[in-house]
C-alpha cells in the first residue's frame, strides 16, 4: 500500500493508491458537541492510522466531497484533537473544499472505508458508491438488530437489513470487529443466498485511558457499569439487584455507578433511577464523564459489571481488563473470545449468581476478586498495531 507522491490537480500532493475515509459521521457528531461513542473511537483509530495516505470524504446535501490532500490533513487534525472551534473549522474546511471541481472519475478504483455503518441503509448511498466506481470496505460492528431485534429501536431491524444488503451487494471487502460478528454475517449471507465479499476478523483495541486519580471517587465498595443506557445492556436487572442489596444491607450495601448516555426505550430504567427511594445514595448516574473520570471510577471499583444480553464486541470489558480492573460479565461467546477465562461469567438472567458474585466481590479481601486479579496477569489486550497489521495485510491481498 505504499504510495508515490506526485502532483495533484489542486496543487497539493497526491499519493498513488491512497485510500478514502468517510468521516461524515464523525464531523456531524463533533459539530453537535456529542461525546465519542465506541464506534466513533474506532473510526478515529482508522483516521489516525491511515491519515498519511488517505483523503477525507464527507457528504453534504447528497453530494460527495472528496477533500484535497491539504484539506484532508487539516480536517483529520481537527478530528483527532477537536477543540472548541471544531464546528467553525470543519465548516470552513468543507466549505472551501466544496468549491473544488475534481477530475471526473478520480475516485474510480480507490478503496473507500466506511467504518461506522453510516448511510448504509440508504439506496441513494448504495447507488452513489456504484456510480463512483470505488472499492467499498465496510467495518461491521454487529448484527444485533437482526439477531436480537427485541433490544433495538422500532424499525432498526429493517434498517440493518438494508445496511447488510449494502455490505454484501456493494462491498469489496468486510472487516469484522470479532470472529463472532463475522460468523453472524456469514450465516446471514448464507440464509439470503448471498455471496460473501472477502472478509477478515480484526479484534479492536481498548482505548488507552489516562492515569487515574489516586483519590477514590466514592467511599466504600462500589461497582461500575459502562455503556449507553438501552435495553440490551440489562441495566434494569442490575437496578433490581441493587434494590435488594439496599434493603438487605442498608448503608453497608455497595454502590453502583452507571456511566453512559441515555439511549432509547429505557423508561423502566428511568423510573427506577428517578423514583426508587431505596436506590438513593447507592446508585449514581453519570451521563457525561471525561476519560480521566472514567479511568478513576474504574481503577477504584470492585469490578466492572457487564450483564448485556448481546454484544458485537464489548469494548468496556477489554478496557477494564487492560486497566487491571476485574470484570463480571454475561456468558457470551464474544466475551470469551476477548477475555478467555479471566472474568467471572453469569447468564444475563441468572439473578442468584449475579447477586452472589456482587456480594462476594464487595467484601474486603474477596477470594474470588483476588483470584481474578491473579488470572489477569496473563491477559493480553488486543492492540491497534495488531488490528491494523491484519487490515493492512487484508488490503494488500485485495490488490
């Protein structure tokens, strides 16, 4: 994939065989002041890795704008270190670039990364990719709306069917975030009598967290849940358990810190958080946390609780273990693929086991917690170096 610098039509330099990265979702979310999600962090990792040989692509009012080499460098820099002036800077960069008239057919034959599922459900986007003659490369994060539609927003299943149809019908290559996700996609393609594009599984690396504060954020033992508040994350079960813990132990009950933005169809969780008197002073909701705060909350926690019904990957699990924090997680195949036998596992509906594990881990000198800390010594978190070594080799194979 190495390129040869040469002159570009806009006076900047061009790299032969350079790739294109669709950064439309990142630009939109950062302009709105949104905190980066797990998908956004993955997209940013792709920007950081490929920036020296890539151009930024955005879509404005249905028109595709491929930024110049210089314009891409400026936009990539703002994405990787967004400041308070991000919205102004992005509008200026994209506005100036929209005045350029690239040579017809310039995009043809070039790899185009879409790392976020963004716009894949739109027939117009699919048709646009075909007209442009690019070689689309799609990073597939999960098939949960197809395998577990009951945990998703109304209509999400149909939208995700359309996304996967784009992946299978238009994609030159597929990168899955886990072997579990890749197997799900292959089963879907087989059920639809579709031919799979070339595909590879490349596990994602946990985001490096800043050093935690030495000061505990809460007195007494506490646990952390990390992720968007939505049905499949199983917050409701944990809140029911915490009500029992509060009733059983009173002030001696451990605390629970829920870190994550409120998502969708969480009304029962909202009711518990806002109206359950038994949880007051024992359950704390943090909808917006800096990376430093997340690092501190995790570092001093008894464990990360991850009771999801379904996950395509499970970045918080990898982040916690990489930070040396024990994990109690649902007994999901993808979690075993990430962490092996290091965490303690429980069926997401096994209330007695969750209760027993939480009570055990809350104790000073917990035997089970100490045993997991010992197992953690042999844990090796996936790295971005390993991820992109797989991706780069995959691209070389595609030609």
